[in-house]
């Protein structure tokens, strides 16, 4: 999509233009940050007991920031899921003086981390009412995610999020966002015109801006306290990106889209 096309997208009136909404899953529908915080706390207690609990937020930031981009390499099809996760785990331990997360330690590390993480999946408080409102307005909903479809289906089910089918995952096309084909495939499966479809996600670059560049209405959900500080970090300036709307909670979504 050219810059002029993005500018045109930004100027499109919101009211009455949306037939479908595609959602990101993590930190958009599900409080993944909170689940990661619980998992990192379990890892600290098991493998890094010398690190005081007060440093858990710092550990969480290192995990989520992923400064070497291992997860994004996974979404590009360059690394396997466990490979990227083990690399991030090893870097986390190295940053806080823990043991190497080698092939011998990784299975136990994964048991501690993933067991706590999966048990902590919860929906954000604003999800259920917004989904009911969209359905009542006749808007189709689905999700497009940079994780595996089966994993995200399990996550949504555990979190109690109903009626949001996972249409596209990183395993659907073999790569993930921000590639425009990912968003367009989501629209195809949702049965909506991209120009009449909104995409809502917590990362301003690979979610909202990439969706706008693919011809959708990009919505950046900038939840207080959730914003990353690394390569995915957003800033208030991102609210002014062409074709991108910024909201701080899903309860603002219908207003932005001009829905009753």
C-alpha cells in the first residue's frame, strides 16, 4: 500500500464503514502480560532464588522485550517455537546470573514456566461486553495472531473468550505479521472487504500500522501498564500514524468505529 493510499485510509470516515473486526490475542483479548509475570515469578523461585522478588518486573521486561528478536525470527519462519523460547530463557538467566538453559535444563525450565503461564490465562475485563456489542451490531469477529492456531484456541478457551475464531496463526501461511498477506487472509476467511475491516492489536508497528498498510483500519490498543519497552514499544507519536487509531481499552472501540 502506497503512502498516499495510507493517507486516504486515515481520512476515511469511521462511521458505518466496518463490517468486521479482527483481533490480536495476546495483550488484546487475553492478559498475557499478567500470565508472563506469574510464569517469570515461578522461574525466579525455581532457578534464580538469589534474585530478590523486587526484581521480577525487571525480569519480565527482559523476557517481553526480547531485544535480540528471537520471537520475531520465529514469526518469519526462521526459528522453531521451542528454539526461540530456549534462547530467550538462556538470555534471561544470563542477565540475572542463573544457570545456562541448555538442552538438559530446558525440559524442567519449560515445565515450570509453561505450567504457570497456561494456568494464568485470563481475559481482560473489557472483552466480553465489547464482543457482545459487536455481535449485536452485526459485526463479524475473528482473530489473527502470531502464535500457533491450536495454542491460541486453547488460550481463548481457557480465558473464557467465546465467539472469536482463530482464523490465521503463524502456522497458517508459515509466517506472521506484519506481512500484509496475513491480514488479507484473515479478511478472506472472515468474509469481509479489508477496507471495511478493523484490526485491533497491542503493537503499533506489526499490528495497527501493518494492518493500515494492508488496507484495513488499524487500531492500536495501548493498555496502561502493558506497553513494551523493546523493539515492539510504542509511543504517543504512534497515535498519529496514518490510518491508525489509538485506544486505551476495548470499551473505546465501538466509538472509534462509529458503531452503536
